[in-house]
C-alpha cells in the first residue's frame, strides 16, 4: 500500500507515520534517490521479512527560484511508481512540496493509494479551555456540554497542551490530590491521543473531563 502525507503540521504527520509504520522502518530521502532505487524500494525484499515498511521524505523537490516545476529537470518518480501499485510493502511518502505534475495527480487517485493532508490546527482560546477544565472539577457532564460548543473552533492537541499548562499551575498552588491525579490522567490522555486512531481525539478529551469530577 501507499500513503501520501502533505501539509504543514509536521508534528501530526510524524505521529500518523508512526501509527502506520510502527517502529524500525526504513527511511529514504527523495533527493538521494534515482529511478532504479525507487523500483528496488517497491520490489526489493528484506533479508528478514517479506514485507518492508518504508518512509520516503520529499520524493518531489520544490522547484528552484524562477523555475516552473513542470519544466524542471527533476526526475518524475510518480510516473514510475504508478507501475508498482501492487507492491507488498507499506510505503509512506511525506511531501513537503506538493507537485503539480499530472503523474502525481494520477497517482493520488489510483486504487491502493491513500492521501492525507495535515494542516496546522485552529488556534485555541485559552480562556475557553481554562473555563472548561475548571467546570469539569465540579460537573463533568456540564463541562463536556461546554466543550462540544467549541470543539469545531479548536484543535484537540493544542487544547490538551493548554489543559496541561492550566493543571500544572493549579497543582503548584494547591498541591491537591485531585489535581495530582488529573495530571496523571492527562499524561495518559496525551499518550492515547498520539497512539489511538480508532477513537476521535475529542472523544478522548470528553472522557477525561468526565473523570475529573468523580
């Protein structure tokens, strides 16, 4: 299978790549590859396993200043890759620059190719975040209700980052057992959000808020 990542949220792309490839995958830099290398990536076998897990970074280079990409001298790797859609390997391609070439557009639409665009999330309103977590200590259900009003205007990962800051400050002043437990659960929440793809990040946050009032 092939999966292509584009967008400017590098942290999110890194997390998603690890979800797909796990640990111990091979990494290739596009600028160092030639066409025979790409064929080998698609067809070559590992010494230890039939299936390889591979990350290719920047298979399409950005055009030089004043140079149109279509007229550039860069090798058209996607025209070659489309011949190997039946590869037994898991290949992730992380493109910093999004190609305008016809071959790239055709490759993205091909069966067996998944395309994910990861743009930076929306900014988080700190006052809203702090108000939600303060409410959660008293009434988790009401806090979830307030959170749902603002979810579409915020990014869940940035939201959790703000909650961490808020709870750390709260614990420094109170040294309370409840605040300490909340920080421990927040660490677990952060881990789950980075490793769980089957559950919405906001659902995980809501579950955390419900537990705060218990």
